[in-house]
C-alpha cells in the first residue's frame, strides 16, 4: 500500500517532498555505486595504467594505451628489457608509442628470415611468462600443461622432477638476464621441461633479444650519460639515434672508437652462447688447456671425453649449456683469445646478412621496404621534443623557436630560466630581480618571484610578446616546450619541412630513416611488435580484461579449502543463529523473568563495544579450551547475538497470547509451542537473522585470521588477504569484486524476505 494517498499526491508540497526524497536516494545510491564501479575498473588494470583514475580503462578504447599494456606484459614487466630492445628510446612502458607507419614488406622479410633460420633458446625470451603479482598468459599455459601431464597431482610432479613444491603456484620460471654471462638454459629436469615449452611456442610469443640495444645499454649509454651528442663528439661518429649502433660480428679494427667497448662487452658481459671462435683459435685454446691440465687424462676426466692428446681438442661449434668445457671456454674468451678471433652470434647481424643475400643492393631493399615518408601529409607534429632522432629533434627545435611559436606552449618547468632572463633585463639591488620594474614593463602585479611564470602561450601584448620570443629563442630548453595536436600547427610543421628539404627523399636521408648500407640496418623491433600487436589486438584486449580474474579464480578453485571452509562456517553460523538466539528470546518473551529488561539491556550493551575489543579475550579462552584452528573457534563466540535476541524478543512479544493459551488447552507442550507455532509464525524475522548471520560469517576476517592461522582452516576472506600480500593491487581488487558477488546475489534474490522482516515487525 502506498504511504502517500491519492489526495496527498495532488499537493505541490507533497510532490516537491516526494521528488526531494527520490533525489536524495538517487545521490546516495550514486555515492555507493560509484566507488564499486571504480573498484571494478581498477581490477581490469595493471601497473602501467594503475594510476589512471577513470571508470572505463583507457585501453578499452585507445590502441596506444593497449599497446603499452601489451609491451608491459610481453617484457614481463621488466623495463630494462624494454630499454635493451629500444635503446635510447623508452625507459618505461608508459612512454611506448605505436609507430606512425607500418611497413608490410619489412615484416614479410622478417618472417621469411625466421622461417629460413632456426632460433636457439638464447635468441629470445618467452613473452608473458612471469610478472609481478599476476599470472601472465604463458605462465598460466605452462602451469596448466604441467598439471595435465601430472594428473593434477603435485606429488607426481615432485617425484618426476625431484622438486619439493608445496603448491602449484610455486612452479614458476623467470628468465631474466638471458644475455648475461651467468645465464644458463638447462635441457633436463624441470627447467628442461620449460625449455621444451619455450621451443614449442609460436612466433608471436617469442620476444627476440636485440644485442645491438643491449650493447648500447650496457657499454655506451652509461659511459656518456645517455647523451648521444656527447657520444658523437667523443667518437667522431654522426649517429642520429642510439638505435643506429650495431654490434658488429667481429672485433672493430684498431683505431675504431667502438673497439674498447666491443671488447669489454664481449669478453666480460655477453653470454658465452652468443660468442663463437674460428678454427684458427684452436691452437691457442689447446695451449691454454695444456697449461691448465698438464695431462690429457685429467682433462678427459673433467670434461668426460676421451681425447688422446691436447692437439685433438677443438673449440666446440655447439656450446653445451653448462659444465667444465663451458667454464674453460669462458676463461679462454675472457683472458686468452685474440680479439680478432672473437665473433658475436647476433640475430641482428644474421638478419642483415640474409637481407644482403636476398636484395643484393641497398637501393633494392629501400625500394622494396618503402621506408620513410612519401608525402608531407603523412608527417605528424610531435607533442614534445623527439628524443630518439637528433636530426628530427634539431628540426623540431628550429620550428619551435621560429615559425612554430604561434602554437608553442611553455611548461611551468621553465620558471627558473624565465626568472634568469628577467633578472638580466630588470636587475635590482645585489643582482636580484626588480619586481617593480617587471610589473611596470609587463603590466603585471607580482608580489613574489615564486609567482612569476612565463606565459604558456605567445602573449598578445607587444612588449610581453617580444620578451617571450627572446626567451624561447635564447633560453628555453627542449623539455620545457610542447605542441598540441592543432591542425594549423601540423600544417605549419609540414610547410616548414617542405621549404627546408624540398623533397621527402631529402628529409628521409637527413633523418636517416632510409639505411645507407646493410651494416646500418637496425633490428626492426618496433615494427615487429607493432605488427604482432595489430594481428592479435582482440586477443590481447580480452587477455587483459580477464587476466586478473583468472589469477584469483585459479587461486580459489585450485586451493579450494578456503571455499569449503567458508561454506561450512556460514552454514554453522546460520544454524546456530536460528537455534540459539530464538531459544533465548523465547524464554525471555514467554516466561518474562523478573530481570528480563535488565538482561535485554545487558545484551544491547554488547553492541557498544567493537568486535575487535573481544578478539583477544576470545582468543585466550579458545586457546585454553584447545579449540584454535577449528570451526568451533569460529562459530561459538558469535553463537548468541544480543541484537538478534532483542529483535526476536520484540517479534515474539507481538504474537497473540490467545494462540498460546488455546494451544496449551489442547495439550501442546512448550517444545511444540516453540517449534510448531512460534518459529512457524516467525519466518520473516528468522530469514533476517539467517541473512545477518550469513553476512557476518562471510565477511569475517580479523577474528578468523586470529583464531585460525593454520592454512588448512583459512576462510575466503583470510585467503584473499594473503593473496593481496603477494599479488598486484589490481588482482586484489579483482579478488574483492569476486568476493562481493555472493553478498550481492543474496541481497538481489532475498530482498523481499529482508523487507518483510523489517516491515512486519514494525506493523505489529
């Protein structure tokens, strides 16, 4: 029945009141739903986009944001691996950008090269095979494969591979420094099984190493502070980008500026499986072995060989994964091998050799690949200074400080340089800035130097504009300027380049977008990964939508004890709540003891204390009773609830006394009166009690964590807490979303019972 009658609804005041009530309720609902939606959104993210606060994750509608997440997962969240493959480019995954153009012929050549050459396990990482607090795609696939092979029995796995894993979660392999001297890929045992899994992967799950970039990151960039201009000045080279550095197959000749760095990297840092030696180095290797072992029998016993003499020993063409032979070969490379005998086995060099054999001339390759820009309209204006190409950066700065000033924006970080210019133009006492002169000249009203910033845009006032232009042309730094994606600015940029270079071919050569020789072709990592991304974009997006939830469900169902414990705990709590509390309330209502109101008051006083206050006394009592880590420890302290007894007594008091009198006259005893009459008539309030008991037991964390610390007795909330300690924040949010589903379902399907339990007692 409606609370407001038909007559009342005609009143304007009542209508306004009704509307106001509904608005308040809607706003209240939004304040409840909005945080929950934010939590759902956060559960779909990862580290690279975890700080972006929005209801809809950006990668769902932005391809570049998805590409950043793809690279983060592909490189196993190791930004150092990204820096190796993109030398001098991106230092973090948030900086990653999709290439402006794709070159299909280049990708076709790369795929033909891979088909013609077999790759070894030292040539690539497994993409998405470990992460920080998350189970990436290939880690889940590998673990699933092991479960299938071992009948989902961890003990079978442990016996087969002689391991002592306590859970499937502990079974993980992390390939990190694959180019490092100490890295070894084992071919037997558990790691051998991973090696077989690695070899069977498809191409788009392989993350090929870029030795050129690793050489830059390990040797060149640190020596010159990452400044390519300083490197060029010191070496006499004219490189446009760090990506133009190539780790040559053989040692550079005497006098070459890269020779010392090449020798240090190959002798001291590079994995021995990427180094080869020609047959001409055999005599030196034999002499080294003879000096070390003296007797051939000692060498044979160490190497497990049967050479008759040291002269029979040869440098192995296929280097074993490990062993004494590898250790001796490593020592030889580090200390005795002639520089001219050292050779690098580099997939980049092999790709360049393959291209030379296929295309014959560099002009034929350029015609096939169609690198660079064909039309001025293809050029976009970079928002910030291009850091990966010196020539392009120089043109960008020339445009920014010249014809592009009309669209240029200065960042607040330019304040110190701006103050330096003003101090020079408007000096005061002791060489300080005279603010009064500045205010008089600019028409401003600055009170402190801290308030003085350059105008973000070119000022309209003539004198301010002159000063602003002087600053941009003379004092501003590249990282203090940016452009917005304005059509007029892009058109001006294209016109500027058209005037400067006349033809796009000239610009392509100046920016070194077109290789001048086969030796200068860098490994096209960005093109390879962008092509893979576009081919599998739908799968990639689905993976990121489900990955965090897949990890949580894997944890819950493959270690289902917490689900079982929670189910038992909630059922026992409900059973005791609808048994103990009605008995106590019935006694107080039916027999009306003299101190019944004082007893009710005592029950109500228990609500004045937070539950954690009773945690330690309950823990000590349960410990003395030897009930810790049992279901009794969970349910007994909450079996009787003062609030439930208060509600039930009030409901029982509302039941007609005549019903009990007539039943008693017919011979019904107290047990029948309680079970057959009282409880039957109390179904609505009992449903409320049951739902309350379920909610309290299901969400109980702190007390369950205290009294049941044995992992076999963990409830779902404790399990989620433990998961959140080692999982990423987004996985934790996913766990909370999943944990909220049962309570939400209970509310949706039992809301009528809840309302009846609230309304009927009030009506009575």
